[in-house]
C-alpha cells in the first residue's frame, strides 16, 4: 500500500513538474522579450538580497562596479572553458568584447520580472528533486524511471549554470539555442517518466508503422523549427543592437534568409501534421488519447501561425514573442507524448496507451 501511494504521488508530482516547466518556458520568454535578463545582475541573490529592491535608493553602494567585476570574472572562466573545447575564436571575442561590460541601469520592472523567473525556476528544481525521490517507487518494475528522473537533476544543474552564462555573456548567439534545446530535453524526460509510470501494466495496441514514422518526422520538424526560431531571435537581437533599439518595424525585414526559412518551414510543419492527423483519424477512435493529442497539436499550430503573423507584421510585440515560444513548446510536448504512446506498438507490434 505504501509503495502504491508513493507511485501515485510520483505521478502527481511529475505532472506538476511538467506544468511548471511550461510556466518556466513562458517566464523565460517574457524575460527575453522584455530585455529583463540583467534585471538581477548577481545570482542566487538579486542586488545582494533574496528580496530584490523596489527603488534605486535601496540599491547597494557601488553596485555597478561590484557586479561588473563579478560578470567579468565569470566571462573569463567561460572563455577558458571555450578554449578547452576548441572554440578559441569565440573565447577571444568574448575576452575582447567590451559591450558585455556595460552596466545595466536599474529598472524595477525588469528586476522583478527576472526575479519571478528565478522563483519559478527554483520551484521547478524542487519539484524535479521530489520527482527523483519518489521515482524509486518504480525501481522494482522499471529502472528507467528513476534513472531518467535522477539524470534530469544533472541537466537542471547544467541548465541553471548555462542560464547564468546566457545573461553574463549578453546573450551569445549559439548558447541561447543550446539553452532552449536543453529545456526541451528536460521537458521530454519529464514527459517520458510520466508516460512510463502511467503506461505500466496497461494493455497493448497495434499501430501502423507509417503513423509512427510520420510522428517522428513531425516531432523532428518542430525541433528544427524551434531552432530556426531562436536563430531568428538572435539575428533580430543583433539588428536591434546595431540600430540602438530604433526602427523596430524594420527588424523583421532585416533578419534575412533565416526568417524566410523559418516562415517557409511552418508550411511544411502544417502539411506533415495534416497527414499525421489523417493517419490518427483512421487508426484510432475520436475519444482516444491519440486523437485528443492531435486535436490539441492542431490548436497549437493555428495559434503559432497567429502569433507568428503578429510578430512579423506588428513589430514584434513582447506578448506575441512569449506566446510564440510557449506554443512551440506545448506543440513539442504534445507530439513527444503522442510518439511515446506509439513507440512500443510500432517497434514491437504492441504498445501502451
């Protein structure tokens, strides 16, 4: 009875961890779209305190010099790491880039935006820790569940460090992409452990291999599309810096080929998901989890298109930026959960719902 209770608790905590991760992705999108990454220049405290200031008169003395020195030291350590892995040119540019040492002026709204993001991140870490603890209730039936849950803690620690580097290096281009893809990996592991726990002991179904392959294709396209999206954002950040945040309406048109690739790939994503929807309709009844996931996925795709149009033609409104990345993450999560529901059945001619 005790182990059964622990298993149920694991599933509830795991599910809540998944929800928190989506909230964290949204919070990260808000931080990015509002330029609040340096709202708190130090970590884990914010301006030397666990509760950030509300006004400039609450700031520590000489805070700019103090935190710039900390940022400079962190960047030098990161440059040494880049040297070890052979990225000597990037390390050299990082050492010589003076723009990353320009102090940020205090802005209470940005400070509290970043602070809330950190609180959500801390809550996510706590629930992922609890997920790992309760995952051992499944150690006798499926050792993959505790292994993945513990491994996720390692990824969370690395992600937290990488997040600090993203801010300290003033959003070095490729690190942003790695940071987001790692967030999706953490999310995928959480979804996988939840599915493994839920699927334990349930009857198998036969699924067409073509459906499974198209699902993989749809998921892969979503990952590529998300990667293109981060590269579009990186390009726009560079343009915004060059134009000193002026001429906002021209940023998209100046983004060049990566933006057109991102836009055109959206049509392929839509086409592949239409094919997948037809296959799911033919293979499962309308009340099945598979059809429910596909209906949800299509809603995410439609909303993605709407926010994408808003970004392109309304000069990148921050609310559309944050919504766009959240919707992309929700679509990824739905497609991955669908893939898990088809995996065993496609590979072993039987599977768990």
